[in-house]
């Protein structure tokens, strides 16, 4: 007796469940979590920051001396350039400004990740060179968009999704004139790399080599 057809027939009722498993795996993937966190930041900023004052750029690829780096969000304004790195994490977050790695703790399970301030430092250095602008004009902002709790004593520029625009709006000293703002917008549009498969692949390759 050939049991293979019987076995295959017995599996048919379970086939409908496979797409659900693939969907769950995708929703838990780092790619989706990162993409979703960035979209949440987009929505929050669009609803809170005036586009007449804060000129936004998202998912920006820049070439620097180390390769291609990806910047989640940039806001060019008369108050300076806000460079935002998004993290969509769960659990408790521990770390110090100068630590190389920070810690994510979920029910006692610890996972280390790169200090996002260091990550954003590279982004700002790349933008300094690209825009020919001094460091004093940049503001580094880290946004934790997931359901996490910051347990360490972090500085004010380490924010939750709910309050990161409050931090940006708290900086009220104008340091750029309108002509300079327009020049920087034009320059960034001209110098940013195309967000295509080739450049994305090169960026991912560089990340795997360095982490």
C-alpha cells in the first residue's frame, strides 16, 4: 500500500496555515521592525513638525569614507539639522553615552546592540562632509519607537516615539538663514545616492562586514 498519497492528503488541511506562519515570521523580522519604526516616526513628525520650518528627508543613503551609510530621518531647519536614528525595540534598554554596546533585556534575556549615538555620529560626520557644514549645526536624536522602557539615565536626545518631536521643538535658537537652508536642501538632494537595489545591497554588505 502506497502511504505517500494518504500522507499528502492528511497534510492538505494544514496548508492554509503556512501563509500565516510566513506572515508571522515576516512581522517579527528585523527588516519589518526597522521599516515599521521608521514609518511611525514619519507619521509622528508629519503631524507635529511644520513642513514650512522642518524640511524632511527619509531613508537617505550617503557615501562616506567607509562605504554607504543609511540615515533614517533628516530635518533641515533654521534651528539646525536634526539627524534621527530610529530603533524599534521591546523590553528594557540599558546603556551609557560612551559605551560601545547597549543592552536590550526582555524577561531576563539580554541582547547587545550598537550604541545608536555612535551610529548617528557616523551619520553626522558623513553629512558634515557632504554638506560642507560644521558639527555645531547638527543635532543627534535617537528615537525608540517600540514598546520599550529606557532604564538608564539617558540624555534628553534619547527619546521615545511619543516625545521626540518635543525635543526637536525645544531647540529654539535660529542658526541658519533661509538662503543657507535652501542651499543645504538642494545640496542634499543632489548628493544623496539613489535608493535602488544596488546601493541598498552595498549598504547591507557593509553592515555585515562591520557588525
